[in-house]
C-alpha cells in the first residue's frame, strides 16, 4: 500500500514509566525518515489535550532533545487518564482533519488501545484516511498479544534491587523488626510483585513469601506461611500486590471515595501491606513493618533496564514504519524468539484483540501453594531486567569459640 501524505500526531497516556519517552523518541526519529510524513505533532496530555488542540511541534525540537528522551523518565508530553465520550471521538477527528493528520500513534495500555481502536473505526466509517497505531506501555505487563510490555523490565529491576536491599536490612535488624511487608503496584495482575523474586541471590534470601492477586488471600494459610519462615530464619520479608483480594473477590484495601476513582472507574488501591501487618500482629503476636514505594517504582531511571529502554525505542519506530507501509488499527508487539540467549523481534496485533483485555500471570508461573513464583517465571522475567544485579558480599558468620564458659 502506498504511503499517505500528511502529518503525524503522537501522544502518551496512563502512568508514566522509565521508558515511555524512549518510545516517543523512536516515533519521532522514525517519522523524520519518511517523506510521506510532513509535520510531527505531540499531544499535550494525550487525548485530553488533543480535544483542546493542545499540540506542540516535535519536528522543531533539537536533535539532542529527541535523542535525550531515550534516557529521560516520565512522560515528556504529559500523560492523562481520560475516558472519551462518543461525541469526543467526532471532535478528535475534526481536530485531526484540521491539522492534516493522517498518522495517529498512541503510547499506552489497554484503555489507550481502546481509544485508538474506536477513533480508527470512526475515521473509517466516515471515509477519512487515518492510520492508527498503538505502542504498548504498561508496567503492569498485562497487555495481551505481546510477550511483555515496555516498562515492565525496568520496574522489575528497580523492585528486585529494592527488595534485595530491604531483605538485608530486615536480616540485620531482625532481632527487633522481624517481619517486613513490601507492597508493589498492580491492580488486577501480579506481574510486578512476581518480579521481586529476582532479588534472590541465595536460598534464604528475600523475598521469602510472594502473594499475587491471581490467588485469593486466605488469612490462616498466610499466617501459617509467615510462622514457618519466621521460625526457620528469625525474620521474614513478604511482597504483596496492592490489588490482593480475599476469598470473596474483595480488595484487601481500596478506597471507596468518589474522589479516588478515576474516569475509567478504577478505585485507588493501596494499604494491603498495612492490612497484612495487622494480621501478623494479631495472629502471631509479632511486630511487622511495611514499605510501599508508590509511583516512584514505575518511573525511576535509577535502575532502568537497558533491554527495556531499547525495546521501548524500537516499538516506537516500528509503529511509524508499519503505518507508513499501510498498517492500520494495530498494536506493535514484542515477540520472544529465545530466552537463552535472549532474542526478540517486533510483531503486530489487531487493536480489537488488545483493547480492554487483560493478561493474568499464568498458573505455570505461580507456585502451587500460592505463596511464591516458579522457575518458569524466573526464566521468563530474568532476561527483561538486563545484566544480573551486582553481587553483594556476605561475611562468614561462623562464631568464634566462647572463652567465658557462658
């Protein structure tokens, strides 16, 4: 199919990540290479800004700035969580027509894929030639049709580092603070929490227990797990997903306030770790503390995975390349060709199969007891975080013989 001449617009949506700007850099640099693309616009705060014609000219940014996006965290264009009404799609299309846009690239998760899909269908129905492409972005790693999502490898590396350090802290001060519960992000899937297993560098290393929302939380079983680890080691580090649910399917902790519900109806989560600390204190009579990194885990460049940065960049480039070649209504995917050595390529998936769908952590990645992950998960996730975490030294703790007879 022949390239259509016109302008390109790109936007970012959902939670910022360490690598979403690398995708943006890829989109802009690829677009600059195609004569069919005349101007390159950026939506300010995604489709919410596009509704108000808030656009910037990305083609006039310096080469150094566009290249620098590859190592800059957060969302440089500004992001949003905006659910469009039916009438909004018609307004968006009018804005795109007014600015001569023929290429629409949206970087985001499954809600963003739905937005792109609906816009593309309306354009087709009205006979306006618009090539719509989605670039995957979500630390939750819950998009279907792709092996994994840009953003996941970096949050996994950050949390593996943080949990390993927290494990050493708890081991050192375990005579005082014996139980540590660390809460990670993750609404309905436990991919992020599962990645904390990558912190382990020896058999008794943290995290000692891992709980995902793919398995219902059972209080008595949890207390038995904690008691067993505590009796063995004298301390325990537990990682838990903020979206953990009980046997009734209710979140252990979620705000019911209207102000804490976003435009897609998602409740503000958080507090699961504090709930578990209370359960440990009440059920076992043991002091427990909790840590909750919050949004810093998704966006920090401090431990960004070089694999993740490169993949994010390449999916951005691929989206533009495929659009110019005639593809429409698709999301760029990551295809794993080999885990050892790790090799990957990009592919394509229809947006209607991606929109609003959610991929859970599969059974083969979860330990039968529901309190850990399997070796199969480790083999899946380990290549995504890049080089192994740097080794830590451990003292030989063999005690010197006593001389006082005490």
